[in-house]
């Protein structure tokens, strides 16, 4: 039995292409975007905003529904049409249906959706059942935000519910750039902010069905060994080809810890190279090397990564299926 010395981890961020969360029927090629314009009876702040932590009524009333729904649908339709998944996307004007105040957001009867699909010639309907937002600004701090709440439904041409999705999100602004450096940016007013927020909501919702890039992270293992530190630093600079030979050197090391770190990091390297199956094989070997009482923490990290790789393999399989379908 050998005691493991301290293992450290370096966080590596990367972009991965992920499939949509929800699959739609292959024959749904023509879709119509419809705003049902349902609003909760308690949603009474459309013409108000929070200004320096005080609720005030807008001095100039703007048509928030027209602004937000148009921006949301423009963003969503553009994203849908960028892919070959849909042949056509019809956007109905925001005021096609009248505003209705309700206590609860529920689906309509199937026949209502069937008639709407027939009228638009669509194979399916993407419905924005409800959209609500609230703008807050603090001129003293130089910050603003828009809280959005939205409910979506997807129906086929027969009026069958295929998906229902609800979310609450917040878009923030301040006077710093992405690196946190102070910049004298202009904080958007309510009209600009709610339009921008609605556009983001439409784009984000498209990821429900379409593949897209997202940021994920992986943990690189290292020890006090100078070679492992060097390899980790190379990997953090995206120089995986230079780091790999260093880890390969220790795959047959007499020290179990060195074999573990090398094997685990070789799994990472194979994932970066697109060889998921080999990465899964290597992380399984790392799990065996990290078994035992004295390497409990390392074993937990290895097994978490093994789960991540299985998910990633399934995502790649789904991406390939979606590509073949399209």
C-alpha cells in the first residue's frame, strides 16, 4: 500500500458543440411563430421601472409587447433559419391574437392549434405563451438589469403538445468590459434594454432545438513533480500536443501516483483530440489506479470525469444523428 501525495488541479475552459436539448419530429420543416399574448392578472408593472431602488411610472409609455415580442421572434427566426433544420419560418405579427389576462397559463384546445396550423400552412407551431419583463436602473452605481419571464409551447399540426418550456432570466449591464476593466459605457434606457433582453431570450430558446457552442471546463491533474507542472502549463495554453509526450513518459512509472496522473491527463488529451472512446478507456484505467482508501478524493475526481465523458459521447452521437436528419 502506498500513500498518495497531494494532487492539485488546474481548470481548463473550452468551447464544445452541443446538440439541442429537445428533438422535434423529422417531418416538422415548416413552423410558425405565434405570440399567444397571455398575461398573468398580477402582472401590472409593464409601464413601470425601478429607478435607484424606487418604483416609478414611465414618463413616456412605450409599447413593450410590440418591442419585446418582435425582437424575440426576429432573433429566434434568424437563428432557426441559419440551420438547415427548417425549410421555412413564418412569424405572425405580435398582435395577431389579443392580450388576455389569466390566472394560469394553460394550453388551448387541440382544435384551436389545428386550425392555426392549417391557416398558416405550418407543420408545427412554436408559441410564446407569455412574455413579461421588468427594467431596473441604478444611476449611482451605473448598473441596469432586465428580469424576463417567459413560457413557450411547441405543437404539431394536429394540436399535440410536443414541448413546454418556462424560464426566468436576468440580463445585466454595468460599466465594465468582459475582463472586469472599467469602461465608460452608456447604460441602456428601458426601451433599448428590454429589446436587447428579448433578443437574447429568442436566441437562447433556439438552443432548445438547435446545436450550438457552449463553454465547459475540465480539470487537469498535477503534482509537485516539475514535469507534471510543465505539462499542465502547456495544456492550459492549449498546447496539448506538447504536453502529451510528457504524460506518456509516466504511463509505466513505478510510482502509482505518477501513473494515475499521467493516465487521467492522457484521457483529457484524447478528448481534446476528438477520440472520446479512447478517453473513456483511459479514464477507466485511472479509476482503477485511484481505487483505495488513500486516494478517495482522486478517485472521486476521476469518476466525475468519467461521467462527463459518457455524457459527451452521447452528445456527439446525438449531433451526428441530427446532422444525418438535416
